[in-house]
C-alpha cells in the first residue's frame, strides 16, 4: 500500500509492504511513491477490490510472487 500522511497541511506518500510493514522513504507525490516502489524492485499487484497492493522483495519471494509485475 502507499500510505497517505498529512504533514504541515500537505500530503506525503509512504510505500509500505502489505505483508511485513517495511517502508520506503516518504515521497512528495503519488507518482514519486510509485516510482520508488518500482526502483526498489517491489512487487505490485491489483487486489480483488481494485486497490494496488505492494510487497517488498523478501515478502514477494516468500509469497511466490517473483518480482515486479
């Protein structure tokens, strides 16, 4: 998931692994957060409700997801 945090009246976005809770750095925009997920080699997949799910490489391997999708 990409958590949305409000800091000083502005939104900040923090990619967080759905399985273990590992976090990447906080980004200024949604698109920067998505880019950080891709750059870090995390796996992404669309969940049954249409929401995108993000998994760190270790959890993706543990769950049999491989790499980025």
